[in-house]
C-alpha cells in the first residue's frame, strides 16, 4: 500500500485532470479517511480533522466536502450506515480509470471496510431482476454487513 502523502498527491492529480480542485481542507478530510481505514460519519470526521489539524468544521461544510470527494471518486458513501470511506482505487495507474460499481464488506464490530470487486455479469443479472420486478435500480452498490477476520476470531 502506498503511503498517504502519495495517495493524496494522486488524488490531487485526479482532481486537476477533471478541472476540479482538492483544497487543503478537502485534502485534510480525505487524509483522515485514509488514515482511519474505517467507515466514518461526518461527525467522526469533524472530530478527526479537529484533532489532527486543529481545524473546526461545521456539519454542513463537512457534508459538502464529502459530497465533493464522492463526486470525484475519492470516497464512497455507505448508504445503510450513513458513513464514508476512502476509495481504494485512488492510486490507479490512470486518472481516467473507470471505477467498477463499488461493493463493500463492512465489519459490524470494528467498522473496517474493504472494497471488493463483483463480476459485472452478476450486477447485470441483479439489474434485470429488479427491472422484471417492476422497479428501477437507483444504485447497484452493495453493502454486505459481516465480521472481519480479527473480530470473528475474537468472537469465537
């Protein structure tokens, strides 16, 4: 795994390539997500940024920054938990990397999150099933609630 400063440099380059700007405050929020390696709520991140950088942010500001990070594919919103996690693909070889539909394994005990790949054919089948049931799929993102190996070992 690359260190956080290299990941932040790549994130900044990705933003530049899209004509957007990774400001200092946005970079601090992303750094806190990367450092934690866990799902974080906006309020968790407000505390993290304040503790790490001495910078106090209002919730509305934090949500705007998180929306920006999500729109730039630098973070993902976990909808069921209303938390955020850094994208595991920030350091892909090209800023034009086409992200797959994000799929997440979320540990219910420690909030660790791993982004995994699911075969695109499975997503197509799920989308067809939803359509056949008379629904329109709004997001194919899948969030699976689990226990990570460490927490499962502790529970045993």
